[in-house]
């Protein structure tokens, strides 16, 4: 994995590493393009006949934040199939950000996306920044969910809203970059004070790197 | 029952032309006990709903007589049924596949479905809703079942019930095993390095080992294109180990064609696994470039028959009874796909024949047809199946096989996983 090979970037003064980790989960019905969005974002590739995700796939990718800080996005791309539904909490629990995806040509997938948003907001008590993404903008001619409908729901529920095409790449970088900036940085508390409370970002990462706490930006 | 009639009656156009569907020599269908289509290897299961209903009617009318239907013959077709709880499976073949063989293949297809869902979940779902559409839950895994069904047709390994092994120098294999052992996280149960269903090495607890059938299902799954890039974490049920629950499996390709498969009971242990992968890869790259050695071995795939130092050998399987491992060579270039399939089919039938021998089982079968010459040989310590040039006489064949046995003895350390590490 790349996560520990990457050097922690140093501030010009050289004192503190400016590096945070954000856990981001992708949710949405199967075949709306979750894996394709991740592949476009992380490797700038697209595969028309991408295989269904089985279980969950993990990708990490760095994003530059304002002020010279870098966020490592730890992205969990979950399978949209029904059978994995009970596993979803394991991925979204404690996630800093969530990308909830629907297919603008499939009205049913929009309904499913709203259900994911409701579940996330209930379970994570509003602590997860959610981006609602209508994908497959390249198929806009077959659209059944209007941009207004998506935007109105996002505004009402307090979500970031985007329409993207994983195929052409349109809007994809923006989703992940803006989401990264919106995720609150961990408060710079002394380690002792943190012991009693649940970790926000690294709940899954029992043996993961702990650099997140030191970001000074 | 003639499986074709209801299909021909389906008026739907599109990709399912009944002539095309009928052209396939083997069919595997899965349906629920309520007659709902779940899976078909060929065509679209939704368009086969009349056929599925017919199968359901046949199975249930026999079960009403408390005498389950086992198989039917219709012309050259053998149709075999296998029912397990809420699932009905049907296999049809016009290749002369014996009933027992088709049934054991249906059992494997069933086990693969269990590996995805667990038996507990299957039972619970259908108890709650007997007409549940199971495709909702299997969605995205059709490719895994397709892959299994296709492999059953051309790979003798499933029928042998042993693990296929990748040829590798003893010392190199040993070091790969040591690396796995030294980098084992606490939450790890099993670790495997595997290349397209061929085992390189396997790390296991001292007192437990997984059943080869469970490993076949796992390796078949790991070969799915969905896992080809990146890191993956998915629940997998091992039916022989415990068909009621899941273990959690990490799959990532560490070199072209070489997968690292890590099994844990802790579903929150992904990051320990990803850390393990990183350390294992570092160690393998540092130690005599083992990562590259692995990639080379994987690219080699199976041995070519000429590498066994004999002339006239077209293909061979050797099963080591004590280790419960086997290796198979590639087919000689002179053998086409159709003949290769036929030879594998012959191996399967000869093996069944030997197994049925009772007190005094047959030890050697020399089989000759117009096109194929095949030898099957079982001893206390091995099973061997060989296809040779059609013109070869019995004496030359025995000579060839004896030469191969000598070669295997000499090469044993590199052919098989002799010392798999345990903790």
C-alpha cells in the first residue's frame, strides 16, 4: 500500500507534518458507476465493461488541500448489491465523507440514493459530509432525474451536489476535491484527551498509520 | 423431458435464439423450489422461465411421491437433478457425462452459491418468502459461477478433489512461505499465494486446514476479473468449514497473475491485511527478487508435456494422494479445444470407473477410441491420467508412464507444496 510509503509533507518552517487522512465511502445502487467514478478519480481511466464490485474495494489517493496541506483519501468503494447491505455500516461508520451515487437515467437509483442519505444521516448523526452525485451525464439524453430534482433534494438535506460522467471525466475530480475540503480536520487535542472518545477517522484502522492527528493546517 | 421444447415456445426475440441455446453441449440451471429462475450458464434465465417452471413441476411431482427424481435420459441428453433445501439445480449434457459426475458438478455450483450467501442466509430468506427472487442477492457474482461451470468442463482438478500446484523451485517456494509466516498479523487465519487456481504456498494454523473443495471455490472466486486491480475485502463462506457464517477475505494481485489471498475471522481487520500485503511484497521483492520469480512462474502457467522428458505425451495429470495435491500439464499444441474437452471427460469417466471397483478396484485402464488414447493408473500413492499420441501401443505407453513416474519422483520437491508453513 501507498499509505506509508508517502512521505509526510513538511511545512516550510519544517515543524509539523501537514497531512491528514480522510475516510470516504461510496454508496449507491449497483451499476450506477461507483467503481467507475473511483477509477476515473484515482487513475483517470474508464472501462465501459467494468465488472461488478464484490464486497468492497479499497483505494487511497492524495488530494492537495488549501494551505499546503495534503489529505490522503482512503476510499471504500462498496458493492451496490443487496447482499452486502448489512456490511455497509462497517464502511460508513466514522467515515469523514460519503459519496452517494445515482444514475441520472434510472429514477429508482435516485430513490435508493435518498435512502442511503437518510441512513447515513441517522447513523452518523450528521458527522459525515455527504456528496450526492448524479452520474452518467454522458447519457443525459436518456435522463429521468432532472438536475433540479437532484439539486433541490441535496439543498433540502444539506448535501453537496454534483452531476458527473465517469466516462468523460466531467465533474469527477471536483467531487472528491471539494468533499475533501469540507471534511472537518481533526481537532488538535493532546492524545490523552482523545483516549476516551471514539476516533472519527480511523476506526477501522486498528494498525493503520496515525499521522492524522498531527496536521497543523 | 426434452429441455428444448419450452424454450422454443418462448416468443421473445433478442439474443436468445433457441438454436444457439441448444448448440451448447452442457447446460446448468438453478431455480428456487417455487420455480423462480436463479441462474443459467447460457442465455438469459428470465427468458427461460417456462423451462424453469417445467423443471420445478417435474421435481415437485416426484417429491410428492416421496421418491426424488435423480436423472432423465432423452436421446443423447443426460439430465440430472440435484436439490438442496430451497434450491433446485439441473445439469444437462450430451457429451456422455455420467450421472454421478454431473451431480457432483451441480453440488459444486451449489457450494459456490453457498460461498457467496451462506446456507443460513439461503434458508432464512426462503423461509420468509418462498417466492423470493434470489438474483437480487446473487447480483454481480454470475461471472464467478460462469467461470466455475466453464472450468468444470476443461479442468480435471475439481473432480480430482485435490489442489492444483504451480511449479516452482523448492527453495523459492519455501521462502515465500517463510515470508508469509513472518509477516502474519494476529487476526490472520490462512494466507495463500495462488496463480489462476494453482497454489504456490499456504499458511495455516497448526491444528486446522481448509478442505480442498473450499479452496477450489475460493480460488475460483479470486480468479474473477473483479479482483484484478486494487485491494478487495469481501465476506466468503467456506461451506465445508462452516456453511452458516462468513469469514472475511482479502484479495489483491501482488504481481501479474499472482494473487495474495488472506483469510480472517475479523471483519474489521482489513487494515491489518493491507499492512501485511505491503510487508510481504517488500520482503518478496528484497529476497532474490522473489516477486519477479513468482510472476515468471505464473506466466509459465502449467508445464508443457515435452518438459517431462518423454515423446508422444499429449497431456498428463498426476495426483499425489498423501499431499492431496496434483499438477496437470498443458495440452500439446496438436490437440484442439474439442479434443481437449473430450480427453478431460474421458479422465473423469475413467476415474469414476476406478472408484466404483469396490473390494478389488481396477488399477490400470487403457482406453482407446478412434481419436484418443488414454491411460489411467492408480496406485497406493498416486493417480495418473495421460493422453498420448493415438498411434502409441500399450507397451510404449507403459514405458512412457514409467519414465514420467521417475521424472515426477526426481522433481517432486518443485512440483508440490511439500512444507507448507503453519503456526
